[in-house]
C-alpha cells in the first residue's frame, strides 16, 4: 500500500513551492510532485524584477525558484519527479497515478500552471528547436548575430524581445494590433532600444525552411497583404519566438472539476468544487497571473488544506 500524505502538491512553480513552504511549516506530511524543472514559467524568465523584495542583481527565474525550493525542503517537504497520467480526485483519499508510482493523500493542491500557447502558423511544430522557440532564456544564445522575430505584444513578448537583443542583430516584434498590451514601463524600454523594431497589425501565418527556419510569411490583418521575410543569405537562418499567451494545464482533471475558459474555478480560499481539492497559481481563474499572486494562492491553499484536515480529524 502506498504512503498516505496529508497533502500532495502537483506542480513546482511559485504556487506549488509556496504551498509546500506553508504545508511544511504546518508539519503536514507533504509531497510535491513536479515533472520538469522547478519554477514552472518563471524558469523560462531571464529577469524577475517585480517580486516584492527582489533586488538581487542578476536574479533569474531559475535562481529564484531554486531558493523557493530550498526553503520549502527545509520544512520537510518530500519531492518526487514524476509525470502524473491520471488523477482520481473525488474520493476521501485522492489518488495520483504517475509513470513512477501511485501517490495518495487526503488533500491535493493543483498548481500545474499553464504552458505557452502556439503561435498558430503553418509548419510551426516542424521548426520547434530549429528556429521556433518559446523560451528566450533557453534558446536566445543560439541566435547570436541573427535576425529574430517575436510574436505577441504582452509583457512576455516585450520583455523577452528586450532580452533577445543581447544576442540578436535585430529583434522585430510582430503584433496583431497597433498597440502593445505590455506594461507601459516595459514598452518604454522597448521603444528606446535601437535593436527593436515593430511590425504592427500583423500575424505570422507560415514558417518555412529546408532544414532550419529561414523564412516567415506575415499577413497584415488590416490589408490582408502577405509579406515573406527571408533570412539574410549569409545567416541562412532566423529565429521566431512565440509569446502569445498561455494555455492552462488542466487536461489531467478537466473531466472532474468545473472549468472557466479552461481554467479551474475556485473560491477565494482556493477551494475547488471537490472537497479536499484546492487549486493555486496560473491554473485557476484569476485576474492577475504573476509570481506574487501565485505565491499568495499557494499560501492560502496550504492553510485551507490544513483547516480541511483539522475538520476531518
Ligand atoms: P498576454 O498578456 O495574454 O499577452 C498575449 C499577447 O499575445 C497579446 O499581446 C495578444 O494580443 C497576443 N496574442 C494572443 N493570441 C495571439 C495569436 N493567436 N496570434 C498573435 N498574437 C496573439 O500573455 P503574456 O505576455 O505571456 O503574459 C501572461 C501574464 O503574465 C500576464 O498577466 C502578464 O501581465 C504576466 N507577465 C508579467 C510579467 C511582468 O510583470 N514582468 C512578465 C511576463 C508575463 P492582443 O494584445 O491583441 O490580445
């Protein structure tokens, strides 16, 4: 028989790691399961400047997540790397079935976050890792001296475009409107950066190349006109980074919980519709998806899980 945990936290981003910290401090028998590296989406971020108190020069998403993980483990949280394939959430004992085993707990905190939304252009998948990327921190250095295009106009697109100027010859933001969605402070930096250009009212419709990405077709959404952008012959390659929003990672439990636009509905105490099941961070319905709000959700979810367990005992 598998061990029975008080709480299993699914996901090792800021929401899950903070839930771990609070559950651990409450001396709950806690297991945190993550299938990839810690940090979730912040692990893809080169620069974290808006987490309160964060003033460390050179702080990256990875370094911040590593400190969150160490803090959480200090309070006795067990960790498992596993890819959960099935979740049984409705019973009194919740069961998570992964490639590496079955895990059981009296409460579960879902902190599975969200993943990058595909750009939606033709051949996009064929060029992932060969010119198309969704992570500037991971792949930016491969585009040293090349021309790079960024799809999107939100905080991620503009921040990551700024980061990519460290490597690229030129970075062009392709945005479907004529105004950015990004915060004004981020926009100002981009407008002031001579290496950043803009293609307004445009979307990428096709990616092409014989082996690596060497051409993009862009459509002007106002005129319908198509423009083919080709890599300079001496480069032989260009980069396309997609930052057009995120899709919630809810496939595992979509049939068991009410969702709104794909995100898990919770009350303000992070309770889902199922007793003993909580959700925290980007996976849930909320108005602001930031590290600080994910961390806050994680803290609330853990405290509420503890209260739920006290009522059961
Ligand atoms: P986002 O705010 O949802 O922005 C997505 C961008 O992609 C928008 O500009 C949108 O255009 C565009 N877009 C969406 N679907 C598209 C499509 N099919 N084709 C072309 N363009 C498309 O996503 P995000 O920038 O990743 O940010 C997600 C959340 O994280 C936000 O709440 C953001 O504030 C937060 N965030 C914060 C920071 C920070 O504070 N430092 C950094 C990164 C992210 P429209 O504008 O026309 O809708």
